[in-house]
C-alpha cells in the first residue's frame, strides 16, 4: 500500500520535522544529569516487545494514567512524547493553551507504563500530529509516539531479530523539553558571553571546489600542542576527536567539543597514508 500526501500535507510535515529538529538541538544543548525520580530503581532488565510497521517505525503498547493500552510509535529521534487529543481525553489530560502558535503546551502524564516499566510525572505534548495521523490512517491504530522523556531514563538495547526492547534504569532524569524551549525563546535578549576554546595551534583551509574528505592544514604554529603532536603544514585533517572535518566549519565545531587540558586523537592523511596523532589541548587564550 502506498501513502500519498498532498502538497499541503507535505509542507506541513516538513514544517513539523523542522520543529522536531529545532527542539532536539535546544534540548541537546541543555542536557543535564540529576537524580532519578524512582526512589529505588529496579536493576533487573525489562524486556518489551515491539512490532515493525511497513514504514519501518517501531510500535509498542503503553498505558497512560491506568488507561489503555494504546499503540504508539517508539521514536528514538523524538525530543518529547506526543499523544493525540483522543487519548488525552480518555486518560484525563486536559490540554492547556498552546505556549506558542506553533508549539502545543507541555502536559504531564501522572503515570506512563510500558510493559513492566512504570514512570511517573512524565511530560508530553498533546495534538494530532499530521504525520502520525497519516500513519494511523494506513497502519493504525497509532495514537502518538514515545520519545526522549521516557527512553533517556534507561540504558536501552534494540534487538530487531527478536523484536524486543530491553531497558535498564540509568538514574538519569530527562529535562522538560518545553520548559527549556520557553526559557530559551524568552531569554533571546540576554547578553551572550563567549569563552575561549583550548589552544590547538594550527590553521586549516579548503577550496570551494574541493569535494574530498577533510581540510588542509595550512599552518602549524611552532611550539604549539599541534606541533608537539607531530602535525605538519600540508597534512589533510580527516577526523578530529571522533568527528569528521569535511569543512572548516566542521573543524571549528569539532575542536569546540574538546575541553582544554585534555587529549584528543586526530586522523590525518600525509603523502597518501593515513595516521593518527594525539594532541593535548592547551588551556588559556
């Protein structure tokens, strides 16, 4: 069976996808670790079966506030949970006024149960997502999706052969995505303070027509951490601290993830041969 979408629905789905990506970036930048909500979290792994839809989405059964079961998509790329208005009404969740015209307000599920796992006070968004509604129409019932606020609490293993998800509590309490979004948007006028990154001691460049992997090491400063590690002008920098450096912007971004005073592995190509070097990034301006 083929799913056909009108141009309007496609545009709406693309807009929703952009919303998810933006929200995920905001959530990722505000990551924090805190105590688990469970007083005595179980250590025994919990196994939950799933089914694979023709769309290649994983579908599981859940209960919300003791109601259900409801069939939803288990989405490891979703920054929040989502349920449709029908389920919210049945589970006794009253949708508040949207925080912004393009974002529904964050609601709370008193309990969310998946298999033998039950968590309390879990955030969710309530609205009829067009893509979820489309999947529901052709492969339903699909009443929403479960994302980061649930699965981030566990170390998770996916066995596609057995169609099983295995969860082990990890004592991590995910932040509220919508509260982070609200705080971020409301504080847009605050002054931003830039902090210097660690010192590496080399410069890179890349021609606009250069489509090959990596960037060219243009200069290595004498006595710098890069020089002490053996980096040389003319090397082709391919990977920095586990991140590809296929553009100058990629290189700067990868370097920004490495704390000053720590060691980082870099992969280079020199005279047609690849090798790895260890750079100890220096602290200071």
